[in-house]
């Protein structure tokens, strides 16, 4: 039987339950208290009834009634942060890298980061048997991250169901081994980067470089070779970002070395090296570690694709950020690279709902494979959970789904509630049978050379997401922050 996947509906986690989050429950509680006080203190019924109804209605409207896709309470903090950053001028960024200079040891001076990037990043070089790798310390998130480029199984869609099942089981074994091995890696982020390229570029370059005095047999031979070689119309890159939380135990071990940075480099390098050794168990091929120039080039390319990923000349922790970034527009973000004179426009959406109906292993193919002529980045961030913790959360989800279902006598059961309860129960049984426990979130970034084309590409991606059984929502008024979730920073998940 072919393997299927189902994702239970995410429930907000609040103080008294999961129907409302903590801030919503606080506002509701304050509204109830204020309503009771007004009803008890006002002298006449003419004042009591309107004031109480107005207070209760405003509270319910702020926490329950949808307003442009979200409730008013959800929009409040987003709008407040956006207006503050716009008033302070932080949404318009110009890099100071050309003026930053270097320290005595040759490292560049720190450069201010664009809005949305979490905290002031610390760049650490770790040593592994596979080469040096750059580790980023994010102080605000208390996590270290390192990125590697990998290559997945080719022609996965063309395999039979038994081979697909074996590959999925191998990847599940990798996740379970990482979560239960006692290692320090707790976060994994997949970044799939899709770039359209000209399939006839090689033929055009060969024609431009053709030597008129070359023998005809050599020209004919090369023409046959060009016709024989298959050319892909897209450049697809796959990156895996590892997240290691900062802990006092890790800091204490690092202090035993000559410097704190040296200690972090040795300890984190061992963790990354051990993980790379296990990639073959999941049928994944390691391609390269991202050292400082490679990681800086990837970050710079994410903002402005006219800087090619493989071009690492002059790329470091200072020049990784765009030359200019403008996030003042609510629906998009503009960034310019060091090489280009015109900006690139980006828009990011978050995956609001993963499939609730059972889907096959290829359910993301319409988004990852069937979208063409669009510069696209899809990021999925996962937090690995121990089996006991994951099973405990799954049992709580089933209890909440069953408790919130309306079982009133004489009322027809809502089939959507039965479907969500079934999905939650299926997840609980899978975890009890040994499946790995994760929490995950997804983000999609679209980049285009002009605003009009960006709107078309947004519609293309939305249609592809619908075919993939995903519900996405564009992060208007916070594009600067959402974009950072598709950078190799393993971000985007709420903290427990």
C-alpha cells in the first residue's frame, strides 16, 4: 500500500486551552471583567446595557471576527511594528560594507544587518573532515546554524511505490536517529532554490565562440555533441541547514579551548561532521559545506539573483547583505546587489495549513517541480522532538479535537470535525508505532525583476500551492521579516 501523509490542523496554544492563544485569552478575560464592572457600577439601565454590550462586542470583534484574513488583535502588533520601523527609517537599508574596514586578524568589521534578520549574527568557522564550514550564532534565538548543500534522489517521481517507500523510510530513519541519538542538533531546515535559466545558452555561446578557420569535421562533431547533451531549463539547488541550540553545557565545554570561538568551532564541527556521515543512510549525497564565502554568496543571491551563487569573489560576512534594501512597501520587498543597478522584488508567504486530507509522497510536486520560469525558494523548518514528548503532544491534540467537537443530541456531526479528529488520531498512532515526531512550518519566497511580473508569479505560486493541498498567506506589512525565514537561518518556528 502506498504511503500517505496527513497533517492535523494546528491548534493555538493558550493558557486555558487551544482554541485561543494566550494574548487572545487575556483580552477576552479583560473584556469580561470590564463588562461586569460596567454593569455593576453604572447607575441606570440606560447606561448599563449599551456600555456592557459595546464592551463585549468590541472584545469579541477584536479576538474572533476575521479582518483581512486575520483578527484585529493579530494585525495590531504587525501594524505597530511596521509603523515603528518605517518611522525610524529601518525599512530602508544601505550597506556600509565598503566603508567598514578590517580588523588586525583580517576579518571584516561587523556590518549592520537589514531589518528582519534575527539579531546580530556571529560568524564562526568550524572544522570538519569534509572541509571548513561557517556556523552562525544567533544570540536572540540562542541557536547555532550551519548549512550544507545536498543532492536528493534523482527521478524520485519515476520510481515505483516500493522504492519510494524505501527512500521515505530511510529519511525517517535519519530524522529519528538525529532526534534520539543524544546529539545537539534539534532543528533542520530544507531550502529548495529554483532558478530558471536559458536552455539554449550553451548553444548561443558555442555559436559566438565558433572559429571560422576550424576544420569542418571538428565543427560538425561539436554540433552533434551539443545536440546530444540534454540541457535542463532550471537550476535547482537543495540546502540543508542544521540548528544547534546554545546551552550552558555547550558554552562550558567550549571554554576548555584556547578561545571561546575555537571551542565552538571544534564542538560544532564534530556535530556537523557526524551528521554528514549519516546522510548516506537517507539516500542523500553530500555536495559541499558552505564556508564563509559560499554562505555569504548564497545569502546575497537570495536578495538579488543577478549575483550568481557560485560567484564567491569578495564575498564575506560584510558583503553578504544587499547593497540596498527597501521594505517600505507593504506587499513586497526590493533589494539591489553589488553588481546590479536595478532592484529585485520579493514577496514571501507562509504555509498557513498543510494538507489535512491524506496525500501521497509527491504532494509537493506541483510547487517544487511544475512551476517554471519563476525564481522560487521553498523553506521548510523542522524541530525534532523526542518520541515521548511528541506522543504526549499528539494525545493532547486528540483530546482537544474530541472536546471541541459539537456532540449535541439531535445535531448532525460536522464532517470536518470528524476529519480533523481522524487526522490527529492517525498522527498519535503513527508516533506510538515508532514514527519520528517533528514540528514544522513552511515558507515560500518569489523573486522577480519588476513589480508587475512579481504579481503574476505570486498568482502562479498560489495556484501551484492549491494543487499541492497547501493554504498559503502572503505576509503583508512584514515582508522584511518573513523573507528572513527563507534564508539559511533555520527560523520561522515559534518558541515553546
